[in-house]
């Protein structure tokens, strides 16, 4: 199998000397190919491999270099939980490998329906580990989500501690030779089948609920973006209005000062004119 192409972030939460927790990303927005590799017949021996993807030019000319491992393989035995979305971290704040693409990445990471989170068992160095995958479509995300959960369920039932099983009482039954009517067996099978159908319907409804909630979150996110954009536009208009008001106030203050100067000049001219008229009258008298 060729695996599936995703963008991955690897988050580890480490405890520092003072007891404070610090989040560190082993991978930041890295394009990889995830593929499950089975090392034996059991699922507990299988691992998820992370290989760096080649560039567009390499794909165009058909040149495939040797797969370069981006991370250490993740054993299926170490997977604790598989959840839809970016669990435990805000997807809009996920870091990028390049500072120039940080703003663009924030806009691209707003759709939580494209994300999947795998929580792994802790290590001596990290008290918390998670692998955050971003897919190209929601359908691909849902397929991987269902597939991984199905594999983990099979591993738990067939290779781990069984949650429920039928007790083997063959020796006791042979000793007692209990005869059970066939109708009772059919009734028990029908009851189990009804319980299975009920559980299947509940799972299908849960899948539809997840899809509806993700759609609602996307709609709310779009509305929030619209409101934020309108708020930014209003703030910009208000800032421009405030700037214009300040400019007009300064202009008005300048005009008032000029008006006062003109009044003073006018008063001085009037006084001068009165003085000249008085001198003329004195000379004529």
C-alpha cells in the first residue's frame, strides 16, 4: 500500500525542572506519507511509519528518492486514543516551519473537520504525546478515523484483554448433559442480533451527529470571521474619522488664531486711521 498523504504535527509535553509543563513540537506542519507496516501476524507488532514526501518536481519527472523517515515509527500498541479534530490544542495556533507562512497557515487551519488526533502513551521524557494530522478532505479523515478505530478494536478483542466472552463450560456440560431446546438458542441469537443492530444504529447516528456538529462549527467559524472582519473595518473607519477630526480640530484652531491676529491688525489699523483723521482735523483747524 502507498499510504496516505497528510500534514503532521508531533506534540510532546515535557516537565521542566521547576515542575512547569512545556509544549514542544517535534514536527511542525510537515508533509508526510503515513503507512501502516505489519512486522508479524499480530496487530501489536504493527507500526505507523512517517515518510517525508517528495516535491512536485520529483513527482513530475518520476524520480523517487529513498523514503526519508520524518519521525520514529509509532507502534499501534502505544496508541491510547484516536479522536476527530485537533484535540488538546487550538488548530489555528499550530506552528509552522516557516515564519513567512504563519499567517497563511492560520487561515488554512480553521476547518477542524480536516484534523485527526492520535494520543500516544507517555515516555520518560514526555508526559503527554499526540500526533495531529491534517487531511485534504473530510472523507479521507473519516476513513482513516474509522479504519484506525476498527483496527484498535480488533487488536483489543483478539490480542488484548477481552471485554466480554462466552465462558467455556464444555466439561461441565458434558458431565451434566443438559439439553437446550433449539428454539431457545434461536431466541438468544435473535436477542444478540437485536442488541448488535441497536448498537450499529447508535454508532451511525453518532457519526451523523459528528458531521452535523462539525458543519455547525464551520458555520459559526465563518460567522465569527465575518463579525471580526466587520469589527476591523469599523475600527479602521473609526480610526480614520478620529484622525480626520483631529486634523479638522487643528485646522480650526489655526483659523481661530489667524482670525484673532486679523482682528488685532484691524483694531490697530482702525486706531491708526482715527489718529490720522484727528491730525488732519487739527491741521485744518
